[in-house]
C-alpha cells in the first residue's frame, strides 16, 4: 500500500491532502531496527500497513484496518452528527476518527447505539458495520449494565416487577430487565439486552419511581476503565473485543 493511500484510509484527508502532508515533512514512520522515527517525503512509498506505527504532525498513531473505540460519554452531549440542543459526542474525537472513509455514505466512526444527552458512561464507536449490528441487535443478547440513581427508595417489589416485565406505553409486549441489584437505597444496577427509547427511565417510571441519574458502566464483560475520564477516548484492544462477544 502506498503511504498516501494508508493515510487516506486512516482519515487524514483526501489523497491530495495526504500526499501534501508527506511532502511537507509532517509524516514519520517508526524504524524498528534503529528504534527511532524516520521522516519520509515520498508519498508513494510502499508500506506494510498492519502493525505500522506512524506520526503525523508529531502525534503518534497505529494503523487500524477497522476502528474500534471506547468513549467515556459526559453529560450534556448528544450521540448525533447533527445535535439539536447540546454538543455532539463526535466533537470529542480527533479529526481522523471522524473522517475515516467508508463504503457507505456516512464516514468516520459511528456510535454503537445511543445514550441520552444526560446519560454518562461507556459508549462504543466503530466503522465496522457487522460489529455495530452484533452489538445492537436484541437477538445477540449483549448485556448493558446501567448504574441508576432513583428519586425514591428502592425495594424488592420494584425489582421483581422489573425482572418480570413492565409494559411501556408504545409496546404491549412487556420489557424485562435481564438482572437487577440494589446497590444502595437509591442506587440500582440494571442490566438490559435491548435498547428502546428512554428505556431505563420509562421502566423505572412504570414501577412508580424516577431516574435522577444514569450511567452505563459495562457492556458485555467490558467495564468502563476507572482511568478514562469523561470526554476521553481510547482504542479497544484485542482483549477488550473478546469481552464484547455476544452470549448468543
């Protein structure tokens, strides 16, 4: 693969822009033998992309054939490219992640499902359509665990109703929690394997309670890292991806 094509595939702009970055001396490749960075100015240099480490304008990257990212979503952000009232979560990502080319009309990493603007926590993003489908399809039973802070005290009766299933106003079929655990008198860990509009809030309302705070801290077996601050992102490792395998 030519260097300019590799940069294009990673979201650094159209090929003409990528070629210009190289020719202006803004691109460096890691030389494993010398254990140092080599500045290159030949945009058509053949490179082996897999495992390639490179720097663009001083920032280090590693080639990713497909992008898989976790983001600690802060409150007051929308999971939309065209937000209506609050900043978009996409503004928290560097430009290359927003500009990665895709075969479809939409480019860049896409949110794997959505969180409400006031909901915080673990959000995945990817440009792998099959991965997004696996993670969001209710048939795959990927568990999402929410830490729910409620207005009123929780009791065993509310938990049993959530586990048995509650009816939401737009669907006659009862919606069940996969698991429930009272953490504190006003704090609940609620596990879901599907995602409907404002589902957690509506489920708690159905058992005569109210959500005061909502934070997703786990998807599958992947937990939000304690050292990933609100608004920060990082690549998913191979181990992280294994923790996201659907149960069915």
